[in-house]
C-alpha cells in the first residue's frame, strides 16, 4: 500500500507534539505536585504550632485566673465576664483524705447542660492535683463543653466548665487546612465537625494522633490514608495540659494545581497541535502536490509520451528536481529518436541483405515469364491472322503481369521502412512472407508445410516489418538445412482472443544451448564471413518488441529448431492496462 508523504509528515509532527506535550505535562505536574506537597506540609506545621502556642497561652491565662479564684475568691463576675466562655467554676479542697467542694459558681444564663456535668471524682481530683492541669471533654445533652481542672496549691483543685469554641478560639480552622484539638488521651475537645465534639470522639487511632500521643517530641508530621482520602498533617502538643493540636489538609490539594495546569496545558496543547497539524498539512501538500505532478508525467513518459515535461515554477529543490527531470525527458526523446533512426537503418540494411539472398530465386522467377514473353513475341510475329496474334499478345500480357507482380512484390519489400502500423490479418502476413521466399526455398530443395488456423484475431502492426522477420526465419531455416537430405519446413499459426502465434520449425542441426543464449545478439553469427551478418535475429527481435510481442527459440541439438513469434491481438493492445502490456499479460489467455 502506498503511504502518502503528506500523511507521514503530519503523523510525525503530530506524534512529536503529542510526545512533547505528554513529557511536559508529566514533568510539570510532577514538579508542581511535589512542590505543592512540600508547601502543604509547611503550612500545616506552622498552623499547628501557632495554634498550639495560642491554646497554650489562653489555657495558661484561664488556669491562672482559676488558681487566683481558688485562693482569693473574688467576685466571679469580674473575673469571668459574660464573654469569657466560662460557665461555671467549682473549688474543691482536700481535707485529710476527703475532697470537699468548698465553693461553686454558675454564671447566670449558662446552658442548662452545665448542671448535668458530673463533678470530678476523688481520684480524678487527685490526678489533677498531681498533674497541675487537666482538660477533658464534658459535652452533654447536645452542648459542647470542656472542663479545665487546675491545681491551686497542694490541697486545692479548681475546675471550670467552659465553652470550648470560645476558650480555644484560635482553633478556628479555615480554608483547606482543618485544625482540631484533643485532650491528653486523644479525645476531641474542639473539631470543625461539631458532632465529633458532642460525642467526645476518641481519635487516638488516627495515625497522626497516635504519633502525637506516644511522641517524645512536642511536634511532628505525618502523611496518612483514611477513608476520606490521603492527608498531610502536623501536630504540636501544648505545654499546659499536654493537649494535642492537629493541622491537616487533604493531600488532593497538592494535586489540584497540577490538575488545573494539566487541563489548561491540554487545551492549549490541543490547540497548538491542531495548528501544527494544519500547517504540516499545508506544507506537506506543497511538497506532495509537485511530486504527484512529477509522478503523472513519469507515467505519461512510461506510456510512451517521450519528451513530456512537468510544469513547475518553484525556486526550491523541488523546482530544480522538476527542471532536471524535464531535461532528462528531452534527452530521452532525443535518444529515442536517434535510436529509432539507427534501428531503421539497421532494418533496412538487413533487408537489403535478405534481398541479396533472395535474388537468385527472384531472378529465376522473373526469368521464366521473360522467356515466355520473348517466345510468344516471336511466335506472334510469325502468326498469319490477327486472331492468332491476339492470342500471343494475351499470353505475353499474362507473363508480363506475372513478372511485374514479382518485381512489385520485391520493390514493396525493399521500400525504406515506414513505421506506420495498421490492422492486419495475421495469416496474410505469414502467407505473404512464405510466398516471397517460396521460389528460393524450392531452389534449395526445401519442402514447406503450412498449417494456418482459422479465426485468428486481427493484429496491429507494420506488415512490411513483420514479413521481414518471418522471411529471416525462413531463410535461416533453409540455410541451416543446407546439406541435409530431407529438408522440411513447418509453418504453423494459432491463437486466441489475446493474440496470435506463428511457429517456424525446421529439421536442421538445431542450435547449441550456449549459442541459443546469444543468437539474438547483434553480430552473432556462425556463418562464414560474407554470408551472415549476425543481424537478422537481433533486428527481428527489436521489430517484434516494438510490436509488444515476443520471439523465442526452442531447439535440441540434432532435432532442428523451432522459432516462435507471439503478437498481441489488436483488441488486447487497446485494452491492455498499464504502460507496457507484455506478452505475459497475453499468455494468460488460451492459444
Ligand atoms: P545470420 O543469419 O546473419 O548469421 P541471424 O541473427 O539471423 O544472423 O542468426 C544468428 C545465428 O543464429 C546464425 O548464424 C545461426 O548460427 C543461428 N541460427 C539462426 N536460425 C537457425 C536455425 N534455424 N537453425 C540453426 N541455427 C540457426
């Protein structure tokens, strides 16, 4: 299958652009994504540590106030004003081994849920006393509450029920990063999802929280997978109460920019590829159109239109290719004409030599009627009546016609070659040649057997030239059988729709295999000097090939030689496809 250069160029350009775009996208999104991931980590780390410092500060400030309250019991309204987020405060004192609530305060307007919060047990109070500060989630009845328990000296613990959103205000996450606060055991104190606070969800199983709870270091970072996707997270623990602040962002965020880049690059890239392909089509057409014109001209030349030129005016390589091609075409025509001329000269000289060979027979052929004419003329002179003289005139006329016919035939044959072709009856051409040589063959003692098939197709060609070929075969055969006792020549025609064939078989010595390969070469002869030119068969072959036919020989030493000539029928020549119908095309049909 022929593949157009245009599509190849477009294919290559398209493939290169797609490859370049894909490589660019891959590299760019990779760099983008890893860069964004790094900056996401930075953001979560900074946010976690800043938030932890603020939580530290506000918890520490509140703890200070609680300690002060425990020790001095000032008016609570001043210490814990309405907007402070502190709903209730209780002061416990340890008397011997018992804890007593020594004072309590519930701010008016505090949510009712505050009253439902169970007070700390003795063990919990002891723990707070030892730890110094404990924060836990005491949310109850749909109200988010946290409790801060602070040791105020050796025997006193002050607890406060607070609104976590107000006290830990700094944990107000926004944007793509979410921040949450956990108590020392991993339980949620404050979270962007309020339900998690109300249900006091334990997040200690979340990898980053697990890290935070067991970590020796006060901060760290971690990437992990969860049911909701991958997270980039950092934690920082507060000094006061060992609370855990986690800041995390979905890892997808890191790829969002890369994806946006990919989408835009794809749109722009598709546009560019479209433009590039259009340009490639345009330029490759400029290359392939002249090539197509060149191909068309080559086909014309191949069909025999020598000298055909391609019209092209371009100043590039294609233009100079066209110019060289045109030069070649002109040169081809010039040489072909010269070759034709030489060929005709050769044909003519070969013809003259054939006439030389025929001359003895022809002279004999003409001599007979001449003798008749002379004899009848003498008899005429002696005739006594006009009627008798008329009889002799008639006989003289007959013989003169006969001699004239023979000479006419010879002149016809000797005429310089013309290349006119006409539609011919194949058998007539063959029979004409046989007739021309009949007398010579008879003189040489050769018996000719003809077998002409009926209904042969008409052929197209130059009768004079074809006769010359046959004459050459007949004379060669006759010469080959010289000195043989039985001299037989078989001329047979046959054919089918595609063409016709004539075979000339003799019973002479045959042709040796190595000679068979050379007999069609010019100047190859086995005949003595002055007898053979070695041109007969080579001229014959060039004539037959000019008729798009085939000439070949079959011979076995000692069994004679048979020459075959095949010619395409006039119809087959017209219908044959392609510039050069060969005999192979024609062989396919029956003979
Ligand atoms: P020429 O007849 O002048 O030698 P041709 O080209 O006609 O040139 O023939 C070339 C050679 O082919 C002859 O010299 C002869 O050796 C051989 N040849 C041709 N026809 C026959 C034939 N019928 N039998 C044997 N040899 C032949």
